[in-house]
C-alpha cells in the first residue's frame, strides 16, 4: 500500500522538478526574448541539458527539451565566437549585449518577486520591527530596551523586517547581540546582550530573542510592500552570505548545489505537508523564491563564465571604446567555466556525502 509519506515525497519531487525547470526556463527566456528584440539570431533555445527528448525547428531557432532538468541555454549566433552575420551577438552595440546578458538574472529576480507575492498574499498579517512585548526581567528589559523601540540593526546588520532579524540571529555567535534601536528619532545602542541559544536537530543552534513585535494589518499596500521587502531581504542575505564565504566567516560545508537544494526542499516540504498539502506547497514555493533570487544575484557576479563576467567585459569595452581580444576573453571564460564545473562537482560530492 502506498503511504501518505510516499505520496508526499513523490509530489515533492514532481513539484521541485517543475519549479526548477521554471527557474531555469525563465532565466534563459530572459536572454531569448531580449536577444530577439535586439535583433540577435538565436540558433537554439533549450530547457535542460544532455540528450534531446523533444525538439521543434522554428523559423530560425531550434526549440528543445533535454533529458537532465538542471540547466539550459540560449545559443546565440556569435556569442562564443566571431561571426560575420549582421544579426550575430558579437556585432551588436555594447548596450544591447549588456541588456541581453543581464536579462536572465533580471527574470530570475522577477520570478522570485512573483513567488514571494504568492506567499505574502496568503498571510493574515505581517510582523513589524517595533517591540510590542518584553519578557519580564529579561536581558533586553534590564539593558534598557523599551516598548515601542524599533529594532534598527542586530550585530551591525540593518533590519528592515523580521527576515533580516532572523538572518542576523542565525549568524550570531554564542547568542551575544549588539542591538541598535530607534526611539523618538534617536538611535540607542545596547551591546553584548546575552540571549538564550536553542539547539535543534542536526546540530543547528538558533539565538532566541526575549521580546515580541507588533503585527501589521493586511491590506493591498502591506501585501505589496511586504512582497518587495522580503525579496530585497533575500538579495541582501545572498550578498552578505557571499561576503562571509569569501572572508572565511562561512565555510565550504555551508555551500549547497542541486543535490543539497533538493534535500533541503524535501525537508521543508515534509515539515509543511505534516500540517497540510498547502503548507508543504507554500514551503516549496518560499524556498524556490530564495533559489531563483540566489541564481539571479549569483549570475550577476563579475566572475568569468557567468553573465556578470561577460557583462564586465562589455563594460570594459564601452569604457575603452574597443573590444578586448576575443581569444583572450574566451580563455578567461574557459578557465572560469572549468573552475565553476570543478566547484559544482566538489559541492555535489559534499552534498551526496552529507546525505549518507
């Protein structure tokens, strides 16, 4: 007999694959539609990698669905090599190439906003950052924090909403917080506040604050503002995490690839499905919002082989007034691509190892 748990697992896999394909598809569609609008010839538009499952030849573009549902591409004429075709990517003015390169990441971020709206519109109300309740004789109360104080920052991290607060708390060491509040238009600083640290499963510990905040009533305005605020928080979290990774504040073990993300999706979906099907679906959508924004931001980093790396060369060309030697640029992107593949393999091996 098929159990509810097995059905939920199957549903999670199906939903995750569909949403992954949507995330990749929307990224490549961003490149595709702007390329078409800028008069660039697109040779192939593919969702997925590896062997072709389905394909259809259009007027000039081959549309294909490939076996591996991770990745995809929009193959433009003259993208990776010189072409004499007047509609080739390499023959377009720099600002058109910049628009095409940035469009994929932009579409990912827009998709993240749509996902976030789906989540936020279901909420009965939203949380503010203004203190509504203090635990009696607590650390915060004894330090001098008062009701109606607005949390401005935690450990130097600006807090516009409770998602920002949660991220700051997740990076706190040993539960010690430096909190800045706004009171009557002035900023007050409270340093070295020792909060309770609660341990969860899988050796995960979280700092627990000793106050509660006011709620914000739901309206058209608050739904929209919360949607954009939460999405912006994702963007800030991603940049902060990248900085932490490169500065050594976060380790390699905290980086996840497709296997790790699929495992995490399974965990959050299982927690949601334990409550209801809608709860599981919402958990997956929320996690996918984080993933698609993450993909968009990561792709804009000025690293070789990424869209951001290609954008950097386009901007250098615009400043110099002439392009960099295509052969030299190609070597840089090839090395970057090789390093990126090596990193993906290493992360995948780590994720598989952690599963067992």
